[in-house]
């Protein structure tokens, strides 16, 4: 970790930042916004030194969250941003998605969910700053890492290298985005919210692969970005050798301990990606990262001089349509503080809100005090920020042992710390927060079948299986799949035919010829003479696969038809322009005449499906198809359609794809993504079963649902669901600290603002809802989790009645852990339980 800097002067970095900063003559740091969100965030002078960033000459602590505008809809943006702001976020980070904005060379799209300018202006209206990750390579588990497919076809191009064709197109796009931001006055020196910009992304991963061309590319990228004179600092994440004045930043889970620090002492410590969980690929089990571990990492980072931490992701979001990268699920980072639907995932959202508040209570000491580190042993240490002769003092006491709790003496007082935890003391005396002690609300997500949306009347339209006749193109060998599709669809047909004589076919009983297909990925469905032979696929780790099935070939002409498909393009690694997919070699084994290699047998090709070309997923296109009632036995490559009523309420909506296989889903012509229910995780379940239908995609009353299904599956179990987090809970022990909101620090004066400081259960429904039922309440030793609490051996009988008196009919309520009240001034029914816990589960409506 870098050395701590205690000097408040702005020395050497200002020599660099003079090139970047445009100081606008103004006396105010923040302008006022007349809307409901309070005020614009304007930062007309952004500089930095080794301790922190300065915004209008004032040192700031920055709490950032990644919210990607294309992974939600415009109507969701205000709610997402409001929830982020209430969660203590003061910076929103987003990538710029090149392939979404320039899908065809020279043809730009900034409309709808791709309206970058509107999104950034909304961030400012909600009182937050912006980090703009221009890239333009972004990775992000986004199709092709954000690079448009047409870039692959530029002659002589090598992505992300000191390569003239790539640099030319990269510079053109970066310049366009920067000029757009300038024209809209969105950079901080113009009064806009953008205080940081990023060029490239995690290049250290692949830099060695390009040798000296990688080194010179880093220099070129930095110089190109700085020369655009945006007036705010540029950053490069995971880039140890970021050229001055670009700031190198950390990505990871514990950058407080894994980051070696800025590569120059006059740069601040910035964490661009604190991973709140892990994105999922098909075949993965659920991803988890606890709120406690994230909170520990945040407190640790700021205690070691960190200045900005960004949660990747803060809102999970959805990879609508075909936007996910290879084998990545439609759902993205659902375990973020705001889940896929934008709902607050508790306790993650509120526990992180509270760590922000705890760190901010220490703000003056962190930014103005002298640092001291007292390392007690391998696991325990105390970090203080203090200015002698004043009351400025803050302390972070750390127990980094993952199993054992500890009692640590600090300035004559003993402080108990659970395992792997940090206690925050804004006055070097009072514990206002411990990262392992969750005193905030929990909740549980509910998927509830819509009473009015599931009266389905399914119809089907079967995709025809082509033969070699009337194909669009022919060539001797099977074409490479990426270059054939050009990222316009997931699907392409490969067909060929060959002759077999009676002498070719086996005569020995039990011997059947075998069709073998070696594929570079990603998946396929194979047919012989119009009959399904089987399916096969690769994985995220190994795209290539081998397909082998016995086939009853016939005497005469045999037709092989292969529907090959991609599941997103790659998004990472060196030489991405040289990745390939699709059938590579095809042969027939176990014939009397031996093995026949038919790879060079002349292959017909057709890009896309007939139903795609007809747009049967749209209202107008669906009228072109001949729909039929469902067949008793489902067939592969079938389109299904039905209509459904718009679900009641205003909350999120999802479709559960139980009983389906692999394919795509559309609602009212809008693609909500890929489903793949038959690719099971090690737990024996699909990686994703529910798929977000944004309310913006729905009509006022009647809606069209269309599914393309590759496998022989029937949609009889598909259902439309309402989604909520109306099950709210609290789980508080008597020895846990009070909520951090019990204290304030004004003008350096730290003091409590409540009369009785102590642990209490706090419950809060979403706006407009009230607590209608207390489903569980126990004071003693209950166990379990929100949605599934169980009584222990000790339970105070009156607990549920007391909680109902305090909470029923209210939007919010609190219940103090007061033994006298909970025991109703009677005898303790289980005095042997020295530290009791209060667990409550309530329902909002």
C-alpha cells in the first residue's frame, strides 16, 4: 500500500492539472435545482493531490455506484438514481457503449435507453457527480466488450494495440463522445457533473501479449485522451504504468489491501470497481458476496487513505436482447445493492448506506488529520486520523481474523470486534458502526403469480428445416460463424448432402453410423433428413465442443442440416479480432467403407431464422405467420405466441420460463433476452429462471409474448409474475451498536441526536405501503434469514404482540431492544442466554 500523505497543500499535481482544469470564475460550488431532488452538482474546478481529489478547492470523499443506462429503461432511471442518492452515493459511474451507439460504421444511435446525454443530465438533477468510462473498449460482460462488429472487418486491424487502423477508429469515437459532452456542457469546468473520465479498461491483463506495441499503445491512449482538454482528470483502471497525469486505479474485492497504490505519490487512491458480487454465466450457481464483506472493504480502503470507491455494480440491470457477452446470462449483477429490477436488496443497500455515513462522520479527520498506524499483531491494527491540539480525531479498529472475535484496547477502553470486522470511531471514543454488525433492515424478494396475466392461449409456428436446396450462399467448407453472422443474429444454417450406397451402410446388427461434428462454439442443433439428431454446446470456459450421435442414414441422398448459434461475442482477452466459432469439421464414422470426412463437401449457408426475417415477434410480423394450436408432442425450433393482460400494480414484472429449453423471448416486439433453462448449474437448477419485463415494454392492457424455442419444449408452465420486496425483516442482537444515524458531526462537533442510544429494530416499507402483518417476532435466540426465521429454545412470548402494537398500519416503525419492555417487566424466561436477539418479519402492502 502507498504511504499515507498528511500534507494538505496542493503541490506537484497542480502542475499537471493546470493542463486539465478550466477554472470558471464563480463563487458558488453548487448551483440550485428547482426540482424535487434538491440541487445540481456542479464542480467547476477538479484537481487532485496524493491525499484526495479537490472539487472547487474542497477535498471530497467520494462514494460511487455503477449504473449502466442501457441495462435499464428510461422510466427506471429516476428511481434508480434516487435510490442511489438515498444510499449515500454521490457519484454515478457508467461506461459508454460503442457498439450500441455506432452499430454500423457512421450510423449513430443515442435514442431511447441509449440516450447518454439524458442519463447524465438526470444524474446531475439528482445531486450526484459522474465518472464517464469512455473506453471505448469496456469489457463489462457486454457483447464484444463494447466494440462494434464492423471494426473486425477493417483491413489490417488489431484491437487495442499500437495499430493505426484501430487507433484511428478509437480516436474518432472517443473524440465524438467528448465533443458531445462538451456541446451539452456536461464536463465539470462547464458546470456539468462529469468529474472523472476513463480511457481504456484493465489493459494490464493483456499488455504483455502485444509486447512493445502494448507499451506504446498505453502511452498513445493516455496522450490522446489528455489532449482532448476535458478539464477533469483521466483514469486508467488496472494500469500500473498509467502515464502522467492519468491516475491509475484499482479493481477488485479488497483494494485496501491488494492495491499497491497510485504509481506516483501525487495521485489519489481510487477504486474503480468494488465487485458487489459476480456476474453469472450459464451453468453457474448463484453468486454471493456478503454486505459485511463489502462494508469491511470500504472501511478498510478509506482507513488506508482511499479517496473514491465505486461499487461495480450498484444496480444489477438486464442484458436486453443480444447484448450479453459470450455465455453471460440475461440477468446482470442481480446481487448488487439495487437488484436487477431496481429494488433495494437488503441488508446490502442499507448496510452500505450506513458505512458511507460512518466514514463521512470521520471526513474532517480523514482529510485534515495526521495518520498513524498501530499494528498490534498479524490480525489487529488501529488506524487514526488526528490533529493534535484539536478535537479532530477518528479511528478505525480492525480485526482481520476471519474466525476469531477480538477485544482490543484503545486509549484505555476495550472494544469488542467480531471476526473480519472494522469498528469506526469518529471521535476516537464512540463506536458508531461495525462492518460485521448489521443493524439495518433485511428483506426478501417475492415472485408472485399475476392473477390476471396468465390466461394464456398458446399458438405455435414451426421453423422449417432447410436442405441444400435454395440456400443463400455456398462454399466448399463451413463458413466461420462470427464472420457469417456479423452480429446480426444468433443463428445460421449449414447444410450439405451426400450419397450412400447399400455397401456403405453397416450390415452387422447393432452397428449404426455416427455423425461427428467438431465445433468452435457456441451451440448447435443437428438434423439428418429433417429429423432431430441432438443438441450440443460449449461453456464460458471452453467454447469448443464435440458432438457425436448415432444416426440411421439411408441408402441414397442424405441431408445434414446444422443450426449453429452464438451466445454473445467475446468481451475480453488479447487478439479478440481472431476469435472464431461454428462447425469446423464434420465426418461420418462406422461405415462399412470407413470414416467419411464431409467437411469439404460443399456447404450451403443461411443467416438467421425465417421467423426472425418475418419479425413474428412483433404485432405486424406475427400476422404473417401461419400459427397453429399446440401439438401434443413439442417439436424443436418452434415459435410460440400468446397474449397476456398487463399485470396489476406498478411494480416490476417478470416471466418465469419453467419447462423451456434455450432460445429468445420478446414482449410487444421488444427482446428481453436469451433464456437457457437446460444448461444447469452444479446445483441441478438453471442459472436464471425469471426474466425481467420492464413496465416500459408493456401496453396499458394487452400484450404479445413470443418465444423462440430451440429444443422440443412446451410453454405450458411459463408464467408472468409480479416482483416485490415487501417482506421486510430485522435481526438485531443486544450487543450490537446503535444505528449510525444516532450521531451527527457538524463543524467538527460530534454528538448524538437521540436520547437513548442503543440497538433497535427498524422497519420501513416502500413509499405508499404500510405494514399489514407481523409474520414472525421473537426475542431470545431465533435463527434463520428473512423469509425463513425459526424459533429457538428461548422466546419471550409477548414479543409478537409488542411488535404488532408498535408497527401495524405504519410505513416505518422501530422497536428498541429493551428487556424490561419486551419481558413486560416480568422475569426473564431464559436468563442463561446472556445476549439475546430480536428477529422480526413483517409484510407490507
